[in-house]
C-alpha cells in the first residue's frame, strides 16, 4: 500500500471521529452556559461523504459483481436526482453517503485491520461525553439531549455506543486480572449499563426502547436452528396479537396522537404519485405539504417544520429518489441479518449499533442527524467488511492508474468544497444563533439584522427570511418591512411553518383584508387543526363581510378547543379543575378561580379578543396587553355577574306556577313588574345594578332585557326612534317582537314600518336611519371567556353559567333574522355600555 493511500485512509478515520463529536461545536460547552447551541452546525455528513469518495478513488478495491452493479445503479439514481436541482448539494451528498461511507469504512477496516481498542475508543469517549452532558441536563431539569440536540437522537446514540464501552472495559479488566473474575465483569457491566438505561429512560424515547427489544428478539432467534426459528417468530407474533386484542387501550393511546401514522400515510400517497423519480433531494418538505393538508388524520397539532422528514428512512429515500433507489438502499442492510463464521467482538458490537439505529430510523430520523447517523454508517461499514469486499487487489496496475498527485489533487478539491460548505453553514448558523439570543433579550432590531445577514450568506435558507419576517410583524408591528421577507420565504416553500398566517397578519394590519383572507384560508388548509390559524381566519372573515360563514367556523373552533384540551388535560383532571373553578367562585377566592381557568385553557391559544370589538366606535386602538392578556380580576367579576344573572332567572322560575321553561316573554313580564322607567336618570346602570335598584332609564331597561335574554340564546337589538327614545326588539328564532319600555307592551313585527307607528326605518343613537345596535359588556369580547365556557361545559355539562357565545356570532344570527324585515344592522353601531373602568382601548385592523 502506497504512502498516499495510507494517508487518505488515516484522514478518513480522523474525519469520521471528528464527525462524532463536532457536528454542533457550541454544544460542547457545558449545558446551561450557552443558549441556541444547535444553530451553529458543521455539515459533517456531507463532508464525510466527500472524503469517502476520495477513499474509494484512492484505494484499489475489487467488489463482488452484484455489489458493484447495485452500487453503480444507486449512484446513478442519486446523481440524476442531483442534476435536477444542483442547489441541494448537501442533501444529495447525504444520500450518496448511505453507500459510500459504509463502503469506505469497510475498505478502511480491511486495509488497516484495526484492533478492537482502536475502533472502540471513539465510541467509548462519545459514551462518556453523552453520559456527562445527559446527567447535567437531568440535574438542571432540562430535556436530556446531550450534544445531539434532541432527546430521541440522544437516546439512540447512548444505546448504540454502550456495548462498545462495556466490551472495552470488560476486556481491559480481563487482561489485567484474568478471565476468572466474573464478578468484576458483572459489576463493570452494571456500572455502565445502569446509568445508560437510566438516561435512556429520562430521554422518554419509545422508539429507542423498541429497538432494544427487537434486537433482543432477533438475537435470540439467531441462536435457534432454522426450523425452530420460524416457530419462535410466529409464536412471538401470536403473543403480540393476543395482547393487542385483550388490552387494546395502551396501543390505541400510543398511536392515536402520534405524528408518524398520518405522516406515513401522506408520504405513501406522495410516493405513489412519484414512484420512480421521487421529488428530488431537499424537496420533501415542500412537496409533502399539500398531501399533509389533505390528510384526514389531524389529531395532533403538527407544523411543517416537524414534518420535514417522514420519520421513516425507507419512506424518506423512496420519496426523495424513488422506489428503485429505496429498494437498493434496503439491500445495503442485508449484512445486519447475516452472521459470519469468524466474527469478533468488533462485529458483535458493530451489528448491535447499526441494527438499533437503523431500526430506530424506521420510526424517527436518526439516520440524517449526527452523531447517530455517523455511528450507523460507520458500524454498518464494519459489518460490510466480510461480505462486500471479498478480495482486495493491490496490483501495480491498480496503483498505477491512481497516481499520488491525482489523489492529492482530489483531497485538495474535496477539502476546499468541505471548507466552503462548513463556512457557509457556520456563518449562517452563527447569525441565527445571535438572532435568537437578541430576540430572547428583546433586542428585536438586532435580531432582524442577523436574520437578514443569514439571507445574504445563504439565500436558499428559508429560516432567515422567516425569522426576520416573524419578528418584524409580531414584535415590531412593521407589516411593510415584514412582507418582503415573508414573500421570499413563500417562494422557497409556500407551506413552511406558519408563513401564510404571518403574511395574512401583515395584509390585515395594512388594511388589505381581502388578501389577508386568502392567506388565512391557505393557512387553515395546510393546518386544519391549528387553533390560531382559524381564529385569524375568523377575524378576517369578520372584516370582509363573510358573516354567513362565521357561525359554522365558530362551531369548528369550539371543536378544536375541546380536542386540543383533551390531548393535554385528562377527563378526570378536567372535571376536577371545573369543580375547583366553581368552588373558588362560591368561596370568593379570586386567585384560585383565575388559576383554575388558566389551567383548564392551558392547551389552547386563548389570549385573544373577539374581532367585533374592532368595529366599535369607542374602541379604535386595542393595545397588545389587552388583546393578549391572561385571566384577571375583571374576568372574575364577569363570571360572578353571570352567576347572578342565573340566580335572577332561577328566582323568576321559582315564582312561576307552571313547570314549563322560562321564555323571553316571561322575562319581559317579570322585568315590567319589577323595573320602573325614569327618563330623568342620565346615568347608565349595569343590568345587575338595575335589577337590584329597580329604577333606571330606558337604555338601562333595554340592556337588562338583552342581558337576560342572552342566557336563553335569544338575541335582542336596541334602537332609538325619531324622538331619541330607546326601544328593544327581540328575535325568538321565528319572528321579531317590539318591546316599548314606556308602554311596557310587546307587539309582533311583520314589517319594519310597524316600528314607530308607521315611521319608515329605524334610527340609531348616531342618527343613522335603519340602524340597530347590540349590548355587550367588555369582558364578553375576550375570547378567553368563551373558550373557558366551551371547555368547562365539556367536562361538566350541567355547570352554570353558560357564556360560550361570542358577540360576533350573536350579530351574525341577528343580521340573518333582520334581513326578513329589511332592518339594517351595522357592526359600526355595536355599543359597549359599561362603567369607565371597563373602557379598554387598542388597533382597529389587528388580525
């Protein structure tokens, strides 16, 4: 073997070891010291692939014909896909590395014939590093992610390197103390295995545990003769089926909210549409989005960023380069299921590591994420050395056509490309990290600056455009500045994360509500179970006059509130929280009632207001602290007022001789008996105060009727006649009724001219003919209250009061009914009549 060949192999080994530790260099700092450690990334998978190609070019190897044939077909498929979009060089290199890295590793092992210690040492060092960092994460009560950036990848990495650590430590003890010290081996194994299993449990990775169990089953099956092996596997399958039949609940719970099933189904549909060519490297996320949007399985709130990989590597390869390429990729795994007659400890450990990671790769994405991907490819290469390379041919001819200068030139070119990829990734990730840190400290202008730098360094990185646009619209309220970034993000991927929602918000803030509606509709199509997207659509429909669709959308939102809550709050816990909320109100414990309400709504984006408030003449600017406020004492007052309203209705019900339900007509009669109209009173009285005092002006009387009727889901409009006197009209679901406070009469309305004794039209307090207005108190416009009522009544249907109807829904129903008598209802004439301390101003065009 020539000197240049040895140096090339040594360089490949160094890069492989480097890749195990340094994919995220900042993550090597102790956990908790530096934030956003995983933004700065070195593309180690792509770099290792580049140098594996150099190894295969520099080292003369004779492959088996069948292996050579399928390898050439796979390379041709990957290269043809790369030529479709040469900008996706890193994704193409990763796919190529699925073949070249194991092949180069096998070549390395056959040439260098390394001892067990030299192979195991990097894995042992990685195990120790993961153990230390995992323990620090655990002590800090953080997710146990080590240097990997994710608990699932952390779990499988620990599992894969643990056997190397056990074997190396046991071997060292035996060489020093002899083979008879079995108890020492046992203690050593427990000292390593126990902390590994503990961290594995803390990572909460079901797929990693399943990989370990399946390997144990397969390893046990290998020990049987072929005939008994068949019986063994069929018996295990039968036991599994019986367990599912006898106790299906745990299995149903494990899968019903999981991301994998809907993603696999939609990915299979994508593959069926592109069976031979796939969609190309780096295009899965963009092409998969429409399929995911059409999925009928949306129990989990899944964003596009999460579903950028199908969580199954076979499906990922098939979707990217087609089914032929994915079938060839599966043949690469054949050595994992074959046993060689001269296997050593290296082979046993390598098979275990590769098997568990590749199995885990069928349920997650550790095969595209270092260090687990590097471990899998290199250990698979160790397994290949017995099967893929049947002979080594180091002839003069073989060396002659690989001159040293050509290999050196190939290494130089490869190193230059690797440095370029690394610098682009590191610079872009560095700016993203700084942007994240500045954003966390509230320095949003600096964050936008660094996101903009990202776009200049890497114009194909969508996260720079998305990050800048997100901060500009959500933090700096600058729609004009955000739109260029968001539009470019949509050019790169129109279905990325929630870019359509942000664009809709931009257009809503600048007053282009029709265009905002289009973006919100697309957002809801892409994310059919996302609450915030549908709340934005609700607001946009309000602004654009699509009131006929709002009632249906409100029902759908109510379903979303309940389904999202049930994912996080169990039925028992929800019933207990509902009981605590009611008990707190009974006992007058405001803080406990607020805590219970927040806990009940914790799974829902409830800090938002009803869009109807934006049309009110007295409410032009709504500050964010009001729009996105949490439950407070004002809400407690609102709940208590509603409880007093139910008490009034209970009093009315108990005073009746009949057992039939209370109607709006009963309310009017009872109010006429109890309330005295005094037009000399200029001060408005809240309904509960008027009921208690018994005297008030006409407006207060009409608002009292509206307040009580709402408990029966009866809508009431208030208007003024030509003389400025207030009247009330009630719609009972069939027809309108006119209530005259002065005469205390109730008359059925058949035509709008019946109002005011033949005077055509209705004039509102603003002297606009044909206008009517509704009465609402301030807290009714805070959707957190309506969401709370929806969820409360799901857990306790008999709970009182019921305040689930939002103001805009009442308006929509009333507007439909008004059309029958040609009465004009305009949102600009909504009135909020409440004491001054309820006046909470904030933007008329906030989506």
